[in-house]
C-alpha cells in the first residue's frame, strides 16, 4: 500500500515580514542550497523558508522524508560520514547549511565524533572541492559549557577545558574546524542556538510532557537559574540572515561564532510550566538537590558502562549540571553583525505550541 504525502510548497506569505524581506534578498544571491539534517526539526524549518524564497533545495538525511520531497526538496539519503556520498550530493549548490549532528547526552565517543567531526570535515572538503563559497554551520552553546553558570556571556567566552559528554566535545572540535576553514573563497559561520523548541519539536517538549505524565519531572537545585531558549522560527530566521551576510563582499560575520536565543532569559521552572500549561498539566514544583542529582548521574553512568547498556540513563552528570546552572547569553553580536532579532516571542510561541499539541 502506497502513501501519498500532500504537502503544499511553502509561500513567502507564510512567514513574518522580516523573514520575507531576508528571503527575497537571499534569492537574489543563492541559486541552490544544500541542507544537511533536512529531516530534522531545524533543518525542515530552514528548507521551508528556502523553498518559499524560490531557492532550489537539496536535502541530505539518513532516512526517508517523503513529506519534504512532496514540498519540492530534492532529498538525498546518505551518511554524513561518507565523504564521496556527501560530495556527490553537494554538486551544483552554492550555499550550504550544515545542520545535521548527533545530539544527546549519552553514547560512545565514536558515535558522536564520526557524524559530528568527520561529518563536518566532509562538508568542508566538499565545499573546497566544488568551489562552494558559503557555509553556515549549526553549532551549540555546549561548546563552552564546563558545568558552571553561564550568565550573560558572549562569544569571548573560551571553549570548555573539559566536557561532561561527547556531544559538546565533538561539536567544539567541529566548530573550530569550520571557523578555521574560513577563507576568501569559502566563507564560514557557526551559530549556537540554545534549546530550540516549538510545534513539531521531537526533543524538549515531548520529553518534558512524558516525564511529567510519569511523575518523574523534577527541578534540580534549590535556586531558580535563568536559561535562554529559542523558538524554532527564530533559529531558522537567524540561519537565513547569517547566510545572507556571508554573501556580502565585506561580510563581518565570516569566520566567527554567534550565540542565538529568544533574548528572553527565563527560569527553567517557568519554561517547563509554560510547556505543561499547553497540555493543561499541573506545574512542576518538586525539587532535588543539585549535588544529589550529580551524584546519581555519576553512579548511573558508571553502572551503565559496566553493564554495557546502550540506552540513556535517567540522570547523567551533564544533565544535572545543565538543569542546575544558568545558561543565558549576550546576543549583541548576532544583532549587530547580521541583523538578527527574534520574530516570535516565548509567549507567542507558546500559543502556537498549544494549538499544535491540542489539534
């Protein structure tokens, strides 16, 4: 039995006027874009905007995404760690959004370094071989996170000396490679969005709701710390603006990394409870001490390694630190260098999220 996916091609009018203006400008500069991780949450949002602008899109992913093909994306299935496959798929493109990566808090070093580091190296090499001039790389604030508070830091903050998981470490290695590859013939930029959420979010939102339903959602630490998040439309918009700036002959963003957020620091408790309110669930109020959560995470990590268990532990040291420390960023550089400003506020995004979750 065959299934037909009817997905209308996105229109410019579907997006905020500021996005429409940026996409129209990008259309005048880019002919064909290559998007890795096209089937993912952020990748799909970027693809929709490029299609709306009338830019041809080649999407690269490990799985099949017929809904993207139905929209007009030329989907190529492959492994980002396969250099020949990546290069062949990128032929004819003049703009690359390297969004794909293995995210998470648990797994072997190889399981992260192969897609995240080798994958980035393959993208860079393909750009150089094919004379592709613009590369936008999706990084993460985890590259600077060493388990301590990050309160209003900017891009002058150094990379972490040590990492509590291989995700942050592998992304840091990859980000450095991308920025070091910046030249006159290949302009590169790294973007660090923090906690992307919104309708169709496959990570944060469903995990919060599932844990709350199971009675396992708790706040970590005795104090409410501020965190930054970013609504998916804002993250996609920032990627479009960054690409547009790279095409400028006097690009000020090339070779640099940028934090991205909604620019609305919020306590973790408030953010979680806003999500729960979307599905009419009670607020989370129970807390566990940060030291206890960290200790439990350390014990579970040790046990899982000894038992060779592949699934993610209920708690890890990284998660304990993430939930008990502040993570909010000064995004002045993104505002100044390529004109980023959020087009959807947290409250506006929650209205859309509630509508999506209850449809």
